[in-house]
C-alpha cells in the first residue's frame, strides 16, 4: 500500500521506538507484546495521545504483514448500539487467527461512549470470545468504564503529551516535508492542539497546504477559521435591537454548524451569565429561555420558538422586559 | 392564425423527416418534359400529417411555378379543367411562370365517380405541366391504372423525436414555455401525424397561456400578499378567522410567509407580541402533530391571524414589500451539504482510524487538508460531488 498523503497516517509511528512521550506505557506494552501474548488491554487518556497508534503497533508487531486479517477496529460512538458491536465481533471471531499468534485483536475505540448496560453486554462478549480474541478498549476516562471490565484488563494511562514531545514530532514532519517553521509557529500550533498530537499534525498540514513557510499568523488564521461560530454574536444583535440580523445570524450558525434548536438553547442559557445586563434581567431571560426550551419540546418548529426568545432579548435590550 | 399554416415550411430544407421524397419530387420536376420516358405525374402516398401537400407547395415555390390546386369535384368541371390546362400563351409569357398542378387526396374520388377518375387519367396524359397527386391509401383496385401512369412515392410516418423537436421549435418561435412532459405526450399521442400534433399544441398553448406556470405563481403570491396585508395592516376583525379559507396556499406556506414578514411590519413590543403569537400557533401545531388532535387547528389559526393582527397598537398605512420566505430552502440546501460533509467524514474517519463524530468535530481543519490535495482526494476515493462540495465551502 502506498504511503498516505495524510500526515497523521504518513507519520504515524509504526514501531515502539518511534513513539514520542508515553515512555512508561511504551516500555510495558512492548514487553507484553514481545512475549507474543497479551491480556485484554484498556487504554485511558485524552484524544491524540497515541492510543490507536499503540494498538496498531501491537498488531503490526504480532502479525507483521498479516495484521489486517487479524485486526478489527470498531468505534463505540459510531456503531449504533451494542448489538451491532456484538454482531461484528461475532463475525470477526468466528474464523481463526492467521499466523503463529493464537488470537485476533479487536480494538474498540471510545468504549466510554457505551452505557453501563451496554458495557455489561460487552463484558459477556469479551468472555465468550476470550479464547480467540483479545480486546483493546480505549477511553478518555477509565472511571467511565464499569469495574468488571476494568478488572479483566491491563490498564494503561496515556498522559497528555508534553510540549517538547509535540514539538519533536512536528519538527520531524517539517524536516521531511521541507517546511520552514519558526518556534513561534510551533507554539501557536501547540496552543491550538490542546496537547492533541493528531490535531497538531492536522493544523500543520492545513497550514502547509497554503504555504511551505509556516508563520504564526498563518497558523492563527487556520485555527480561528476552524472555530465553531459563537452564539454570542446573535445575542448581541438582539440586545442592540436588530431582530432581523439576529435571526439571520442564528439561522446561519445553526445550518453551518448543523446544531439543533435544543443545542442552541443550551448555549444561550449558559451565555446569559456573560451578558452585560442587570442581574434581575439575567433571571428574567433565563426564565424565558426555560419557557422556550419547553415550547421547543411542545411545538413543531424549533426555529420559530428561538425567534420568540430573540424577541425577548430585543425587549430586554430596550429595558422593556 | 393556425400554426399549421404559420409554420408550414417554405423551403425543402425545412421539411422534417422526408428527405427521400423531397429528392424524388425535385428530380421529377427537374426532368419534366426533358427526358422522353419521364412520367407526367407523381403520386405521394402516406398517412395524414406527413407533409404531402406541403411538399407540393414547396416544390412550386422553389421552382418558381404557379400552383393550381384541384379537388375531386373540379375534375368533372370542364371549364375549370380547361382553364388550368390550357393557359393563354400571353399569360405564360407575361409572368414567365410555369405551372404545377396539385390534386390533393385523390383517394377521395369515390368508386362510383368513374367519370372523375377517367378525367384524371386524361388530364395526366395531356398535361403540359407537372402534376402532383396526394393520397392516404392508394392500394384500392380502382387506382391500378393511376399507379401505372404516375411515379409513385410513399412517405414515411414521422417519428416521435422529429415531431417533438418540431413542436419545441415552434414554441421557441412563439416565445412560449410549456412543460416538456406535455410536449412529449402531445408528440406521442400524434402517432406520426405532425399536423395533428401542431394543432394539439396550439390548443394547449391557448389554455396554458392563461394557466401559465409563472402567471399562476404570481396569482398565488397576490393572494398571499392580500392575506399579509389584511393581517398586518388592518384593524383586527372577526372576518380574519376565516382568512385562510379563501386561498389554495397550504397553511404551512402561509405560516412561513407570516414569520418572514413580521419584522418587516412590526418593531419592538409589537414585534415581540406578534412573535409570541407565532410561537403559540406553533405550539398548537406541534400538539396537532403529536396527538393527531385536529381540533387544535382552531387555536393555531386564531393566533396566526387575529392574534398577530391584534399585536399592533393601531392600523398601519403605506406599502410594504413583502419578502419571500427563504428559510425552508436554506435548510434544505444546508441538509444537502451536511449529507456530503458526513460522507466525506466517514471516508476519512475509517481511513485514519478515528470515529466519525470526531472527524466531524475536526472537519474545518481536515477540510483544508483534503481540499488542497488531489492525491488525498484520490486516496479517500471521494466522488465528484464530494470534491465539488469541498471546493465551494469557504
């Protein structure tokens, strides 16, 4: 298979040695893998710290070229319900592994997206297929995984990557891709990435797709363009008395970000506390917001109800609410 | 004026679908009285509306001949025949014009009318001018003799496409728009008869002129404008309660029109009150849907009409240019886009080992990467639609 043009794939570490940071985890996982036998694993840690990469390195080490045949990747937040997960696991586990390792590996990403009930079902599935399959579960917080599963897994905690780790990784890419990049630009990328190495790599590639010369300004532009549009601007227009502009902006944001009326209500309810209005107005607006949330449930067209809310903000802006 | 006359071809080139016949008629006239064995008449046989008479007309025109049309009854009218057949010499020299004799629908000569047929045969023998005969069916025994003395050409039926194209050409020249489905069905119904098709088209065009799509759209809007004006401008009156009964517009549409135009008419408190009414109307609409309890429609209607009308302090004057509601269209377009975005995110997510939801969250940056790199587009097997989506997204 040709090398991918997508840098998160192109520069994804394929051996334990290439992994940046996570020294403790790497050391222990490597020794487990070298023994050609692993227990079920639970990887806990923030996004973009190397959990999926670690799983891929494990299967590549275990199976070499045959890793694809012996590896199933599932995403708990995408699969519709635990039954789909079980069905896929069943189909995959039915055939024996290829090669000298006696089991196959199933990677279940975002396992903490499963409800506790679904996790119970998952636990039984893990037991049923334990002779032929090993599970690697990944999650952001191990506390969201039920105890019976935790006790069946070897748990590895992935730390947020340190700035120096991300810097090292980005510099490697910049060198390979002939990019000019200043330390300030690296700082900007790191800020924007929030310690997520995948996101850092994506920001770098998005910026590089505009210019080989990575400047802090360019990075900032890319990051700010990617930020979801804020609901605050809608409220500001309403408070200033411009109803039409407020509702047009609201529609734009809802359509652009594909967010529901209920999501908008939630955001508005939180934003009320940041508005430059008197405390009693905040209470009145909150009351109105609650009423509108109720009406959205009752009514048929959420946008009409949100318009009614904006009209209340217009009155509040005039000091008439 | 009948379109069959108005758009009758005046040149051979304009005749649709009868190239072979046209060629034979040209040769017939060109060779007339020049070759020793040339026949003096040509018989064009074919179904109605395939262009027999038209070909005769055009032949006269293109060869600069004067056309004399005879029908079956003329054949027994000695004087008329003589007039046609024995032209005065000075007339000929004066205009310097030859003649072409057309005898239309010879199969109309009845079997009893032996005299007519005999006269026809005599005419063909003695004529100094080329004769064109037309007929629908010529295989009757009584025409055996006639077929022998005539050159014989059979016209083919026009096919569906030839008819349809001709109809479209006519509409273009008339500057009319008629739904293509209607044109197709006229063409199909004609079964090869172009004249019938053109007549049908003209009839339908007359009806459509009144019922023209754009026009009817305008009428609809006028009735909507009337409703908006009554609600927004006039004093609230009880008659408002039936205002939606007198329009064919669905209530859903009216709802959107009112929503779109409240801010055009009302400001501040009036606006807030009117939108509150809209909100209440929507609540009852939701209850109707969820509980299928249609009596709630009364409340939806009252809030939407009287309620919004009563939101103003006093009647309003002046003209307001009402706006066409765009929200539903915008939502529809956004949904189309969201579908494409999701498909791209799915392809990407699977490829780079992440969940689709995460790919969607990170989409603004991912989009920048994919957009500017054709190799990645190939890698992810994006189709043209998906690539087009990325390109037009800012």
